[in-house]
C-alpha cells in the first residue's frame, strides 16, 4: 500500500509504517536541517522541500493513505500554547486541505497531549469537525507510547480517519503487557563523548554514530524538578531540545531542596550528563543503522525529539494494514 507523508521530519512515523508493510512514495519537509538525514535513510522516497502551504494536491501522487503530524509546538503545554492562532497551528488546515482533495482511504495525524487542554478545546473540536467534513469516519485517542514497546512515557493524541464510503472505523490496538524501561534500550551502549566546542558534532570520530551529548549549564527551570529516571523505569519524554534532554540513569535522583528547586547530589556531579543523541534515538526506538546528520548537536536532538517513536508508529500502522 502506498503512502504520502506530510510534515515528515526525520521519518519516525514513516519508518514505523514501512516496517508494517507500507511504501512511502512521497514526503514533504520544509526544515532544511532535516533533509540530509531523511534522504540518507529513505533513499527511494521523493522528498518535496517546499512549505506545505505552497503544495497543490495535483503535485502529490495518489496513495492509499496520508500520514503526518502537523507541527506541535503551538499546542505544547511546555510552550506558549498559542494553538490555532499560531501560524504553525494553522498548518493543520493545509493538512485537511490536501486530505479533502486527495481522498485517500485513510489518514493518521499525531500531536501532543496539550492539544486537548481546555484553552484549545474549541479549536480541537473544529479540527475534528473539519476531518469529518472531509469525508472521514474519525477515531481519536490519547495514548502513551510506553504501552506500545517504547521505553519512555510519551503521551500523544492520535487521530485516524477511514473514508466514509468504506464503512469502517479504526479500532485502537490494545496496550502491550510489557512496558520497556531504560535498561532495555541503552544499557549496552558504551561511554558517550561530549560534543565539541560550541556543541558541534564529533562527526566521524565517534565509534557509535551520534553517541555524543550536549554540554552546557542547566537552567533554573530544568533544575526545578527531578530529571533522572533509573534503569528500571521508562525515560521521561524525549523533547526536541538538547538543553532539556533527560539525565543518564547512571546518576542518582536529584536532591529536593524546596518547591521548584533541586540540585545534583554533592560528590556525584560527574555522573550527571545529558542522554546522548544516540541514546535518545534508541529511546525513540530508531535502529542503530538510522544515522542522523547534523553539524550542531542541537539539531540531532531536535530531529529525534520531534519524531514519532518508530515502534509506536508500527503498532498503529500494523492495525491499519491488517484492516485493508
């Protein structure tokens, strides 16, 4: 079955769907810092590099499905939360525009849990209404990727639509019994390297590709709560910024001082390093042969943090594949 991928990013969603048996025939990504990574790992997929605003439906090949997560920063609980008033939030409308005109059998859209917050309720209900008006039977649910073979707590809203003339509705898969933890994902990795000066990549000097971590201080916001999960716990959510990457589980839990203030345990500060880019990729369930290309280490964290975990995507994709 053929797929079109919008807001592709590094391709976590795409890779999960490929593992389930789909073929990505066309993808769109406007962020030039991602292009080299996508083209390296998906050499047989045509990548359109324009803004989706400028893409016309007759320029996209016909496909069985459209997948993609419109930019989530404007809906994030951690961000400004401007939602549909933000230009990035409005990109949902371009997703719907292309869906209406292409009319594939199904679509999948993914976004952060913040889109369900009360201040965005009207906008979210309107988005669901627009999906229905485009001709689709909608199923939506807030899921935790940890329930689907991903070693992190990561709550995301999944919206899946089947074209109404097919007379079927997507049923979400049941959570898996085993919930993977950090030890499952990164225990076998060797010592990571710090990034070079000004957080530039070590490049080919790394024995394990992308196994390097960002240097620099930690903000008061970062130090306001514990950022360490132990080996037998799932990771905190992998975010799109290296400054907010979780601390490696070799470190003890941060010491509580008072409300919104914690410190690293005295005498153990050498253990407190950020997870490396490769460790974050493992936690997002990217395989080790998926190589991230960047000059600034921050771009590596951004690509990985913005991605849909591969295994999470696979479980959703497999359910869709089996129903068609």
